[in-house]
C-alpha cells in the first residue's frame, strides 16, 4: 500500500490552510455511474497520495482547477436536482475544510453524500485524533465513504464503483440506509458523452481493453478516465 508523501502512516497530508474555495477539476451535473441512483459528481484538483496506476494522474497537481466557493457549489448541486453528491478526485480529504461545507449544505437539503478517498479508515481516524477538525467535519457530513488507496494489482471486478479489492465501503450515517441496498446486484457503469464539438468525456469504471473497444466505435481512443 502506498504511503502518503511527507507524512507518517495515519496522518493525512495535504493543505491545512483555511481554504475558502474548492479547487474543482470537473463538475458533472447528472450521472448514474458514480454511486447509487442519480447523482451529481465533483472531481477535485490535487492529491497527495498519488497511487501507482491511478486513473487520474492529471488531477494530482494542486495547481489549476476552478476555484469555487462552497456556497456556489452547494447551489450547483441542488440545482441539478439529483439524489445526492459524490466527491472524487484528486483527493477530497486534501480539501476537507471547504468540502465539509459543501457536503453539509447538500445533506441539509435532504440529499446524500458519497465520498471517495485514497486514505484508509485508520489514517483518517488518526488524523482526527491528531486534531484535524476539517477531516472530522467531512467525515461527519458523509453518508457513504469509499476508503483505501487504489492497488493496480488487485483490480475489483465484482463490486460497483470500486477500483481495487482492498478498498472498502463504510456507511457513516443512518440517514440513507438504502445506499448499500442491492449492492452486489448493481453493475459498474461507464458513461460516454460526445458534445457538439466532438469532444469525448468518459466517467465510471471499466478495464482499459473494454474502454478501448467501446471508444473505437466513436472513432477515438480514451483520452481521460475519471475515478
């Protein structure tokens, strides 16, 4: 398992300043490929973990991204009218303070929050014990956590939304107990969007060979995958 850069095991690295904005790499208003039901997905820019074989190495750098206030992001999510929000990256817990505000605002409106992280439950708990109130706040505003680093040698082909078998689902609240209902019968989905200019965006999970075959039908090879 890769150790986060610059920190001992159990400590969440990354920005600790009181950030007033979220660095957003991508905002997807509606998707059925990034969690249970119809959801809105936000990919954040920046990751201190940098797992080998990561699908999104272009999201490692903390430079770039659209700087958006938590209030504006909450408004965008609620305007999308979906069942809830999924946070991905990049690494959401490297921007825990502003994302905790986003997640809390979404939940206050009666929507669910699902958060993906490359950190383990033990690392997040150690960070909270070390005084990371921002990490504690994002955990408190998350209903379903997907925890653990991506391991390219342990690809998960059975569970939806997971990259590797070491990762785990953690239900953090009882507000939306149905979020894990029928989990084993829910297949992975891949969404391919082609806009009027011919640009292709892919989100969801599939093995590289399957993506190559799929995108060959639209005359392009995959330029990016999200998750």
